[in-house]
C-alpha cells in the first residue's frame, strides 16, 4: 500500500510541474474597418490536467499546482482568480502566487474530476490580463474500496446425481475503485467454505458441482462461502464475501419399498360394498411427484371380492370391499399387491425396478346378520274381483348366521295406509284384507319386514302387487251427445254417430255392440262394428210443436267375459232446419216464435216490467218515510230535554197499537218547537186540553217535588220528563193521570190508593182527606 502511494505521488509531481506552464503566443495585428491597426496579444494557456491523489493523509493542505501568467512581472500587481467546481470550497488559489491547494481530503468514488477556470486580473484597474481558461483536476484512485456482492445470501439449487461441473449459479461482486487504473478493481473469486462439493470459476464467479452423483437422500442442503478479492487476488488486496445456500433437487432415483412382506387385515362380514378394509403403505425416499405411487392387485383368490385404490394424499393403498362378504361362505382371502412409482426417470432405470410387492391376507369375522330374503324384490298378480282373504303370494327370508333363528313377517303399514293386505307372520303368505279395484289403482307397492326374534334385526323387501283386470264395468257413452233431428228429415237419414268407452282393459281390446232396448217407431240404430253406431230416422214429418224431443234408450254391450252391458238414454231434440240441413231454431225457441215474439223481445219486456216494479216500490217507500227529528241534537248537549208525547200506549193487553218508534222519536209539533240550546220556559209547551177543572193540589204537589229535585245537590244535573195524555183502556190500574179524570171530583173514589203501598201514601192522604171534607 505504501509503495503504491509513493508511486502515485511521484507520478503526480512530474505531471503537476509540466502542466502548469504558461507560454506566451506572439500577437497578431489586424486592421479594423476604419483603417486603424489593432494589436492583440493572444496567449495560449496550455493546460494539462492536474492529478491529485484521493484520501490525502498528509498534514496541512494538499498542493495541486501553480498558475503563472507572462503578464505577471512579479511586482505584485497581478491577482489570480479561480472559479468553477469546488472553487473556494474544495480548492483555493493564492491570488499573488497562483498556487492551488486542496482544502480537504477528496474521494474519487464521490467525484472523480473537477472542472475549473483561471484568469489573471490587474489589481489596480480590475481588468482581466488573461482571458479565463478551463482546466481539469482529476482525482487519482487508490485501492480504498473492498469488493461487495449484491446480496449477503444467495439461494441456489441443482439436481442430485448431477455430473461434475454442472452449473449451479453465477455470483458477481462490484468494486467502487477505478477499473481503468491499476488492479484496484480487478476481482478474483474463490471458495472459502463448500469444498470439495462445489467449485467456482475465479474470473466469472460461476459455481459448479465438484463431486459426481451427490445424493439428496444423504445430504440435501449445502452452505458455500464465496470470496471476491481485488488487486487480482494479490497480497494486500481487499476482499468481500457472500453465502450461497445450495439445495439438491430430488430426482426419481429411489424405488418404493414395502416395510413388510406380509400384511394381515380383518373385517366383519357386514362391511358394506365400497367400504375400507384396511391400509398398507410403501415408502419412497424421494419426495414430491417422484414419491407418488399407485397400488394394484396382481393375483390372489380375493381379486373378485376386494379392490385397492391409492390415497393421493397419504400415498397409501386402501383395500376396499367390491363384493358382499359372507362369513359362512368364506373366511380367509389372500392378495398379492404391487406398488409402482407413477413417474419414472428413464435415466435411472438401471437402478430399478421401481416397484415392490407384498402379500395381504384378509380374515372375515362373523357378525349377527339380519334375515335375508330369497329375492331382492317380489312381483305378484291378483284379480280385482278376488274375495277378501285371497292369497296373493309368499315371501321368504332366512337367518344367514350359523345358528339360525326364527323369522317373523310384517307389513310396513306406512306403505299400506288403507290396510288392503295382510301377511302371515310365520310363513310370509300375503293375502287381501279388502276388495281390490283395478280402476282405482292398478299397482300396489308395499314393504315387507322380516324380523329376527332373538336379536330384533330387520330386513325389508319391496313387494309389487299388480291388480289384473276383470270385466266388471259396463260400457257407456263416450260423451254427452247433443242429438237433433230436423223437421224436414227424411226416413233413413243418419242424425248422430255415437261411441262408447269402458274402464276395463281386455287383453284383445274392446268390442262394443249397440242396440235399442225396444223397437222405436221414430228411430233405429245401425252398428258400424268399429265401436261406433249411427242413429237413423225411421220416418219423416217430425214437428217440434207436437213433440219437441224424444228419449231413445240405447243398449251397449262388450265382448269380454262375463259380458257387461248398460243402457244409456239419448235425447233427440226436434229443430227447424233449412233445406241444406242447417239448424235454425230448436223446440224452445219455436214455441216463442209461435207467439210472435222473439227471445230478444221477451227479454226486453221482462226488463221493462222489472224496472216498473222497482219504481213503484221505491215511490211507496218514499211516501211512507217521514223526516224524523232526533231526540238529542248532539251528544255534547247536556241540558234538560223535556219530551212531550201526545198519546199513550194501549196498556198491557194492547200489543197492536203500541209503536216503540213513537217513544224513541216522538212527533215534534211544527207550530211550537222547543229550542235545544236553552232551558225551556214552559214545562209543557203543548198538551191536549183536559176536560177536567184545574186541580190545584196536584199542581202544587208536582211543583214542590220539582223544586226539591232542582235544589238537591246530589241529583243528576237535568231531568228528562215524559208525559202521557192518556193511557190504554186495557190496563188494570186504568189511568193514573188526573188530566182526564171524571168531570167532577165527586165521581172519583180514592180508597184504592191506600192499598198501593207506602209509595202512594202521601197521595192517598191528600185525596182521601179531600173526599172526607167534601162529605162533611
């Protein structure tokens, strides 16, 4: 390092002295436009670049070089000025001598050169003696930066079993020093850790394998330390390191192997088809897809009963039941199972075979099984007219266990809600409980349960019962035929084609026969022998005024056994037709036409009559209705309401003349109506003139009672007083009012008042006392 720095210093000194020379150039005289001769001295500043070592370690300021102008006569009148990059900060100039110094240590990696300008100025006049000229100060590099890798740690991989020299990866480092100057940035790569497995090319940094056939199963991860050193790897050079983590990638170079040559499994005989019996697993030292395997059965007496599949997640062979097991039939099975790699690398086939085999023995254990029916399902047939209790068929089930148990049969009533069938619990005979009708239901689907008595285990089987057809339904008309005959019809004219239907289904198909129950003088029937028939007229001259319709009984028979027949009545209406046989009117309209009225006219007349009746009823209702004044105008009216009635009821025996409407809404006198918004001045604004003389005692009594009630603070606020001018003649007490008493008070006898109780005591004392005074 010291030798290098001394060499750089010596070179710098030589270059520095030679670069600071200022040479005068002879002036060239020229003439201007006005004829004057101008003399200009042109000086060439012959600058060579200044060189300065970086990272100066000396004391004081670092000398760069000296500037001198030929205009400087050493009289102190010339001043040197420095401008440009770093002038005044990084570099300074002695304005008298022109010496340039660096004020601080410089780093080439921060800035490699500086461009500055220098000129000579007259101190007195301030005029430029020399035009400013540029020069460059270059920083000479020293080896002060170590190589650096882009990453502290690299990750790489290479396949196992690779040949020597297989490419792993390339690492590069960088050096901030000047590559164009010396060996400061010339790097050499080497391995500090990781030999003898890997090597590196010194100039390129390419890492390669150094050993053949490295096996991942033996060692998978390697850590390699790489060094980069400058100065071409010479002593004194700086260095940097990085770590490369290398992983060996797996290849399929390991075959699968069973850890055991024999396996023993057991399963109960009740294991369902598709269920697992057990698992076996082979091991492969490879990983990923190289360790994927598939299992198969090569041979064995259980090939038809068992199957093996591969669990892709766990890489296990799962043995499944393919056929129902039966302990009583066979108890032991043997299988030869093979395992093979799914992905085989042809480069390593010589290391094979990449498969293995093992023997698997499966033992079937006994379980208490439910009964087993002799069939998976039963189909029976029965005639629909079979009597109740008829046998339909027999189902049979047995206990498959070694020790057989009794089996009982029942019908699942959820499948026979109408309870149409029964089964013998001992022998499984199915019979009818009710009569069956094929036309109601052609098939019946029920479930029969077989139950083992000792264990209550059950098995069900479907039973399909078909109801066979029996000719028990008579044919009938296929539709409601609307048959008409024209008045001008000729004898032998076909007026209707009829057909029939039968809900039965004979094996040979339907064959209907049509005939008339009796000989009809008006119509006859012709059987077309294709399950249709024609109705023909036997005469002409039909008249709707004489007979508007005819009833024609038709007998329809089938050809099945036993023969069924029915009589259907065909209604034939007589209608008026034109000459082409088109119907114009039928019997109901013909009667209306004979009266000279059409249907529309009759409807109009009926509507007019209905409207007239409605008008008469409405007029009568309006005449009877009277405008009634409400008893109380408003519910908020809390003043007295004195209501006057001008008549009285007919007594207890009068139930005809009494009208409750009179009490609810009494007739209001138009001539002198009472105001409802103020208290009435007169208690009775109108009443019937009494033929009797004014009775002072009664008036005084009523006024006294009225005053007492008006002054009573506990009484209701207002009274409602209803008066009656007369009472009915049928009352036992007759009239209690004095308004229409006898013409003379002497005609009255008031002894009966004393028998009416304490309520009438005061009244009796008044009247009986007055009578005694009159007699005296």
